[in-house]
C-alpha cells in the first residue's frame, strides 16, 4: 500500500500531524510512505518507517508548488491520501481513500484533535499522539553532544528561549533566573547541566541566555545538531522549558516533561500534547496580547512580561516531582 501524506510547513504543526501518520503506519504494515511538506519541517520525517520519498515543497507564485507536487504524484494510484493543508490534491490525484480533517469544530479545539478528526469522530475524541522517529546515528550524535553516553544519563534541563515571533518569547533574564533556581543545590534538579536549543539563525536571540548561564554546566547546542539530533537530546531531558514553538512540540512528542510558556498564542490550540505537558500563561489573556487589529509585523518586543518566574518555577518543580523515577527516554 502507498500513502501520500501532505503536511505542514512549520515545525510545530508538522509535529502535531505525526500522530495520524504513526497510526496509519502501525495499522497498515508494510505501508510505503511519501511525505510532502515545507523545507523547514522536512528533516523531521527523515526517519519515518517505510519512507519512500520526501517531497520538499518550495512555495511558488500562482500555486506553482502544488502543480509541481501534482506532476510528481499523478502517475501513482494512492491507497491512502492525507491532506492537512486544504490543498486541491485529494481531488486531482487518484486515491482509494482520502483522509481530510473535518470542518465545523470549535475554535477552542486542540490541533491534535483537529488532525485526528481525519479518522472520524473517534479520532477527534481520542486522537493518536504525535510521534517522531530517530536513527541510531541521531542517538549517537546526541550522546556525543552531551559528553558521551554516561553524561547523557545525568538529569538534564533543556531550555528553548526563542520562538518564530519575538512577542512569544519570555524575557531572557527570566530564563536565566529560572535555570539557576531549578539547578541550585536545594532546587528540584540540583547540579543538572543546562542545554540551550534553538535554530541556528536564532543564536543572537538566545545569546543573553547563553551569556547568563555561561559555565561548565552549560551545553550550547545551537547549530551543533540537525533537527533529529536535537530530538534525541530532548528524549534525554529530565525537564524541558520553552516558549510556544516547534521545539516545545518536539519535546512533548519525545516524551520529555514539558513546560510550555504562553502569552500571545492560544494554548487551547497549541498546548504541549500528552500527560507530561504543562502550560503556564501570562497574567494578560490572549485577547489582550493579540487583539484583532494587531499587525504582528509591528511588534518589536516580548509580550510575555506579565509571566513571573515564580509561576514557571512552581509548575516546573511540581512536574519534576510528579515524574520522579520516569527519567529520560
């Protein structure tokens, strides 16, 4: 059987789509998979079982990227065709079965439920959880970045202090204070090394955190690993704390205890999915931080300043206590 899985361009949305992909792979042994997605998210799918082709889409004028995908797929009769982009592909390609998320759901529904609705009402009510795949090489790269297999077994705090929009970034000095409190001798993770992760082009945004935590227990992983190597590091995290971002969703999918920080984005849509995910919001509600008339391109500073360190610390410490004995994945 052949599957064409058309998913998102952004890392976070792509991660949230992988539960459906995992479900189809598990329920159709031997499935041959073709993934179509944007350039940034494409590396997430390199380890997919049964991957036959990874089609990287580059946006082109007049929907040229969809015409390119059609030309490359029209010669195949697909057994399963999943479209999470609202594209014309389900109607211009031959497929025995088409899976498309249903419309008419509440604006408060989590995106994982929205994706799961492609399987019908049961898929919406009990959607398959996001799942990502790594290779032995990715796991070895993570061990090396953390100082070897023995070092990677130490309790590890991972911070993701950046996001794709400055308004969603918690102030850097608060990340520094939080990390010091968490790893203090009387903290929930005494003496734990701190790994900082971000996209290579976000190094400047992360610099204040790197400088504030400089020392032998800081692991600057920015640009040192590819995306699946970062995923393997996240599997080893005793705790992850980060802004609403693709890395936050990767951490939750990796099974790490995950604290997501929210302000001008909807946690009802994008909270870290799973039993080990927690949300901490700003005092100011989403509707105040992102009013209908806001032009996001005019925002030049964080809109997360009403979120105190104490609230994040309390949530993080409670999550560490609740997950005692679980350890890194």
